[in-house]
C-alpha cells in the first residue's frame, strides 16, 4: 500500500466562529469597561492585550491570504467571514470612544443614585451605607458629608485606588481630609462629581 501525499492547502481559511466570537466578546467587555464613569476597572488591561493579540492574528492571516495570488479566490469566496470582525468590532469601538456606554449607563442609574442621596441627606432610616445596587451599578459603600453623598463604585477602581461619584447639588464638594490621602474631585455633569483616591 502506498501513501498518497496530501496536496498542499490552497488557503489557511477564513476566520471561523472561535476568532470572530472571541473578538466580539472582547469588544463587548471593552464597552462594559467604558461604561464606568472616570477610569475603567483594572481588568481592562488583559482584555485589551487579548483583543490586540487576536487582532494581530486576524490581520496576519488576511495578509498571508492576500499576498499569495493562488489564495485570493478563497478571500473573495469568504469575504463576509473575513469582514465580520471589522463589521462587529468597529461600531462597538466607535460607541466606546464617543463615551456612549458611560453616558447611557449613568443616565439609566442617575435616578436611583439621586434618590439614595436625597434619602441620606434627609436622614431617612432606609439609607444604607454598605454594599448596594443602584440602577446598573454595584456600590461598595457610601458616605454622607453635610449635603453631599459620596458613592464608591464596586469594580470601578484600578484595584488599588477606589473611584466613584459624588452628589453635590450646591457645587464642588469639600470632602473631609483623610488621614492618608486627599481625593481628586472633578465635575462630571449636573450635580454629580467624579472622585478617586490619590495616594
């Protein structure tokens, strides 16, 4: 019995579901990370790295197909599969770069935050200072300082510094001095300010 030699493949093949699906999932994770007011969570770094690596894999595969004349018909036949990552990823990243995820998520949650802040300022007994979900955000803790309320967003920091929002309808809040650091505070929108630890 003689072994027949396999003919060389004429194409490395168009991207399949694993590559297209992975790029889509990573794009959605990046959008989610962009939905935090201020800087996103620390886990965005490995997601960015994985997104970059898969993007390079897609680009190198496409370049190999395009620069080999005998393989170009395979690219034309599978044009939609080659274009799928771009069709999915570019609009998602465009949304993220315009700040739309952050604005939308906070707009959908602002009523819950303001209700909790007003409840705290009024001294209501249903005011909770511990972990709670407000709108689309998990809050680690909240503190009242006079007529302002500071909320620490769970997963909104970089793993070392906490971040969050402050409700302060009377202008830029004056937070009490902390023992180890003074928080950075900047205006966000309306009665809301962003804060982050600074030490």
